[in-house]
């Protein structure tokens, strides 16, 4: 999913892996977090939220980062579904108590903070954070596509249609099967029809 930007293939692999691991409740809880991430990458935030809400958190851990990944996904769903207060509550009460255990989770938290700024309509801080993140060697291609898409939305908000168009075109060209590809196409169509 991260390199090929193919959440559909990622979800197929999770289903295969789930069959192999059998009945382990801990493994299944981790797979459920991954399934939610795949659904989110397809743009299916409501489905992802339902999956997340069904996970028994006692099977997730702070030691391996699965609990942090769960809360990052939950906040992402809340942001995309317009549940800004719920996202803020989880951010304030859960994220501050969890430490990222590797560079990928550090980047994921930073992306979540950029998203938080965007959701709060603090576009300047969101844009600054995105620019710094795009320079990181630790972001995946999927994360890069997401950040460039978010940049396009900020450019749109600022009335900078040319840069927004360039961002959306980049996502369309490189984002493969990510949900933001069709959203980028829609943004371009909306501008053309104005």
C-alpha cells in the first residue's frame, strides 16, 4: 500500500494473512487496524470508523505501536468525517500519552498534526508542516500523495488555482488506486466547470 499506492491489493494480502494466523485475537486486532488504514486509503472513512470502533483495544500495545496507529487512524477518520471535536478529544487525551516507537510512526504523528491544523482551518501552519514533511526521507509514497493532495486543498482555499491544479494532477498521475485520485479528478473538474 505504501509504495504501490494499491490499498485493494493490501486488503487482499491482509485477508490472506488473517487465514494463516488463525484465531489469534491479538493478531486479528492488529489486522483490523490495518484494514481500517486500507479503507481510509480508498476514501471509505465511514467503513474504517466502524471497523475501528469494533476493535478490542486490550489486544493493542504501546510497545509495538499498534495502539498509537489505532488512534492515528481514528483521528484521521474523525477529521475526514467532519467530527473535529471528537478528533480533538482523542488527540488531547490519547496521543499525548503515547510515544512513537520508530521513524515511521513519528512521521505518521506529524502528518496527523498537519491534518489537525487543516481541520481547524489553520492553513498556514498546516502548509508549513506539510512542506517540512515532504522533505523527510521517511515518508512513504502513499503519505507523499496524501500530503500533496492536502497541499492542493490548501492552495484551493487560498485561491491559488494554478498550484492546486498542479498538486491534483500530480496525485492523479502517481496515486494509483488511492481514493484521493478520484477526489483530485473531481477538484479539477469542478474548476473547469466554473
